[in-house]
C-alpha cells in the first residue's frame, strides 16, 4: 500500500526549453542551497525536449525532482502556468533553468510568503542587488519599468519584471494567470497584487548572465505584453471579481488569437498532477511519478 507523502513546503517551478545537459548543474546547486522541504518541477513544452532525459537521470537519485510536459500550449508563460497548477506546496517559487538566479535566496523568499506577502520578489535594482551581464537594452528597459512602477504605482518591489519570485499559491488561484506569452507572469501577478492591495515584498539579489546555452527571451516580440501589464498596474484598486474581469478583457484585446486558450482564461486547463502522470514518447514516465504516489 502506498503511503501519501506530506506536501512539501515549497514547489520550485522551472520552465525549460532544450537545456540538455546544461540543466544538471543548476539543479544540483538549487538542491544543495535549499534547506526547506521542497519539490522541483521542471516543465517542458514537448516530450522530445532534450531536457527530459537529463532530468529523468537526475531524478533517479533525487526524488524531489520531476519533469512534466505542459498541455497548456508552448512558450514560457504556459510552462510556468502549468507548473504552478502542478505544484503541491502552498508556496511556489519560479526560477529559470539557466542558473542566472541565486538559489540560496529561495528559502528567504518562501519565508516572506509564509509571513503573509502574496508576492516575494528577488530584486536586482534595490540596494544590495545587482545585474551582471545581459543585453544592455533589455536591462535598461527593465530597470526603468521597475523603478517607475515602484515609485509611481507603489507595487512593492523595484524589480516587477524579474521572473525570480515566490507566490502564495492560493493568491494565484484567486486572481488567475492570464499571460500566454513570454515571461511577463512576474509583472502580471505583481500588478494584480497591487490592484488588490495585497502585500508585496522584495530582497536584493545578484543576477548573473548565463555562461552556456542561448537565452530564449524575445525582447521585441514580448514588449507589447509587458506594456499591457505595466499599464494595468496603474489602474485603481478593485475587488477580485472586478480584477479578473479586467484581466480577461485585457486578454481579449490582443491583436492575435491565442491558440488552444480556454474559454475562461483564468481557469486551469488540462489534467492536474493528481489526475495524470506526464509521459514521454514510448510511454515511459517523465522523471518520477507525482510525489504523493511515491513509496
């Protein structure tokens, strides 16, 4: 008889796209750095992604790690959305597969959420924070957006665009995730917290540009999506129902249709991690079974 395993304290969600062997070192550093009970959910877009065999091999000796294949559509926003829905812990941390984020700060971010904030941000632009490397234009735009949102919209962090954040999963469930493109989920959820008057906190972080592989960040393609949530943050405070309705209207205003999107954009689609086990081609499990099914 299988014994249900208690939920971990934090679920770490990592969207990945053809990281291959490059994901092994960041995974090892992450697990070495964390002290809290955790699970690590690596999310890929398709079973043939070359990240999958590496994570499966890693998971053979590290049961906290699993890989899942998103059924929400391709792209980082859908991968993050799927990973949050698949998470088992009450607090979810989103971090990147390239090792640019400092995993030693995950525990501190989680503790901020456990103290009552709904979004805990790792900030490159507050005192003590730093960004080392990366495209100059992208950095300048991100810094300007973060500072203006902090000073003028009072969003609670100087780095609203950074994806390295911890979230209260119940808050995410209440407000929904409407982003379907890029990495703008961090900005979206920060803006929603501000509109609802929910607490947001930040800690300084040092971001290091990746030394291997290629970034999948598409600046020109995703700028319009970031701008939507930037403007959204400046609107008046509202209740949850009004917020969801406004965010849904924002989605419907997009110029192009969203392939495979749900009728209700805030509702999760596809099976949850408790309903199905993700498979790779050939019928073999990706990584491990869902944690509560392990011996």
